[in-house]
């Protein structure tokens, strides 16, 4: 999983559609669907329920979305702090996300 996957999930949720999200991300719908499927396989749970009328987040997907938004926020924040400082920012950053046990 990488920041691109997080961005994909956030955009799909924002748009409510994989097709619309793919257009906004300037990638093909099949590529975006494949990325989501591989992410779900890596996580061992489903993020979205696919319906004829669009998609909806599963309970696990809702938790993942909140975590993804926080990670994207802190990544932007870290970049802006790094740009403002006169010395390089370094160190170890550890992040954790809740994983359902059921």
C-alpha cells in the first residue's frame, strides 16, 4: 500500500463512483478498479460494496477512509513544515491504523 492507494480510495468516496474518480485522477476505470481490488486483497477485507447505482463503503472501508484522510493530511503538513524550515526534517515516523479482528 502506498499514498497513491490512499488517494484513490479518498477520491472514489468523494465522487461516489469509480468511473468518475478515474476521470478525475486521469487514469482508466479498469486500472483504478484493479488497484482497489489489489489493495483489498492486501488488506484481506473489502473496502466497497459494488452496486448498480454506484458503490458504498463497508464498515471496514469507513475505518480505512478515516485513516487514509489522516495520513494524507499529515503528509501534506509534513511537506509544508519541511518547506518552511531552514534545516532538513528527519527522523522516524510510525503510523498505525485500526484493523478489524472479525
